[in-house]
C-alpha cells in the first residue's frame, strides 16, 4: 500500500500509467473531483497547441497523428513549468512519463514532492476496441464509446448537444502503432517503479466505477 514517508505538506504527484485507452483521462477526472488535484494531460495540452496552430502545435502534429512520441525535451518543459508552480493538494500526471528518460527527469524535477504511481492494466484487445469506438464532444469534451457507452443519438453529445468527433490518432492503423510504442517505450516503466512502496496496480478491465474504487483507495492513503 502506498505510504508517505517524506515531503509532508508538499503537493503530491499521482502518475497514471497504462496503455492508451486504459481510462487514464476518465480516472484522472475523478481524482481531480475527489481530491481537488490539478490535471496535467500532456496529450491534451499538445492537442490544444495543434488546435490553436501554434509553432509548437505545428512541430508535433505529424508525430502525434502517426502515434509516435514527441521529443522528451518538449514534454519535459511542459511538465516542469507546471510542477514548478504547483501548490495545493497535488496533481495527476496523465500521459507523463512515457519512457525511462522522462521518468528519470521527473524524479529530478519533482524535488521533495511525493510521487505515487498507479498502473492501470488492460489487455491489448480491449484497448483496440475501446480506442476504435472512442468519440469525444467537440464542445464539452465528454467521452463516449460507440460500443460500450454510446450517446442516445449517433454523433450528438447527450450532455450539451455538441458534435461527437474521433481523435486523429484513434484511427485503427494508428492505434496499433500507439500500442507498439507503449510496449516498447512505456511498459519498461513498470519495472522502474515496481520496487517502490508507492506503486499500485489496478485492474482497468472493469467498469470505471470499480476501477476508481481501487485507485481512490490507493491515492487516499497518500493524502493527509
Ligand atoms: P495521449 O493523449 O496521452 O494518448 O497522448 C497522445 C499523443 O501525445 C501521444 O501519442 C504522443 O504523440 C503525445 N504525447 C503525450 N504525452 C507524451 C509524452 N509524455 N511523451 C511523448 N509524447 C507524448
């Protein structure tokens, strides 16, 4: 079980690990609600740069749309800027770190902020189905799945009536590439973190509420 031996009083950092489509975004949203954490999703931040057509967005667009990782220096800078000004109960890192050098960099920049790592485990075949069916509301960001949690009207958000879209990198051929990158680059992080007492594994192949029961319990032990 996670424990908190140092950094008392410092904001805590929760890292959500797991393959694309394991539910990191959904679970991060719940942690934010319950613990008042900040939510830092590197993928979301980069997609916003692309949407706004900034220089950074133009630089990363092709890599992201083909399912590759963007350079470590780019995401490192994004995360460091946020951790440097982090106050309050803490934050959830959703999508960072994604490889060993990012994990080492995170240990360097977090100072004495305690870290807890939650690995959300989901088999590849479930990932493929979840991502291929995933849709998001262009207006409010609500997430649906064409197979598992469809909206009442096809293509329309139940919550706000906005248009439902598919992420460029949720196209089937890109999903396989993202999974390959995950196994090659990100999965080795499990070994990096596993020996620590603040590492938890949860079964992500169950209903979101049940997944959250496990995550909330693990994170709850870290919060004063
Ligand atoms: P996500 O929304 O977490 O699935 O990320 C979408 C895409 O953003 C990834 O496939 C990468 O191209 C890029 N990305 C997000 N986080 C990172 C990261 N920590 N390192 C490198 N690339 C990232």
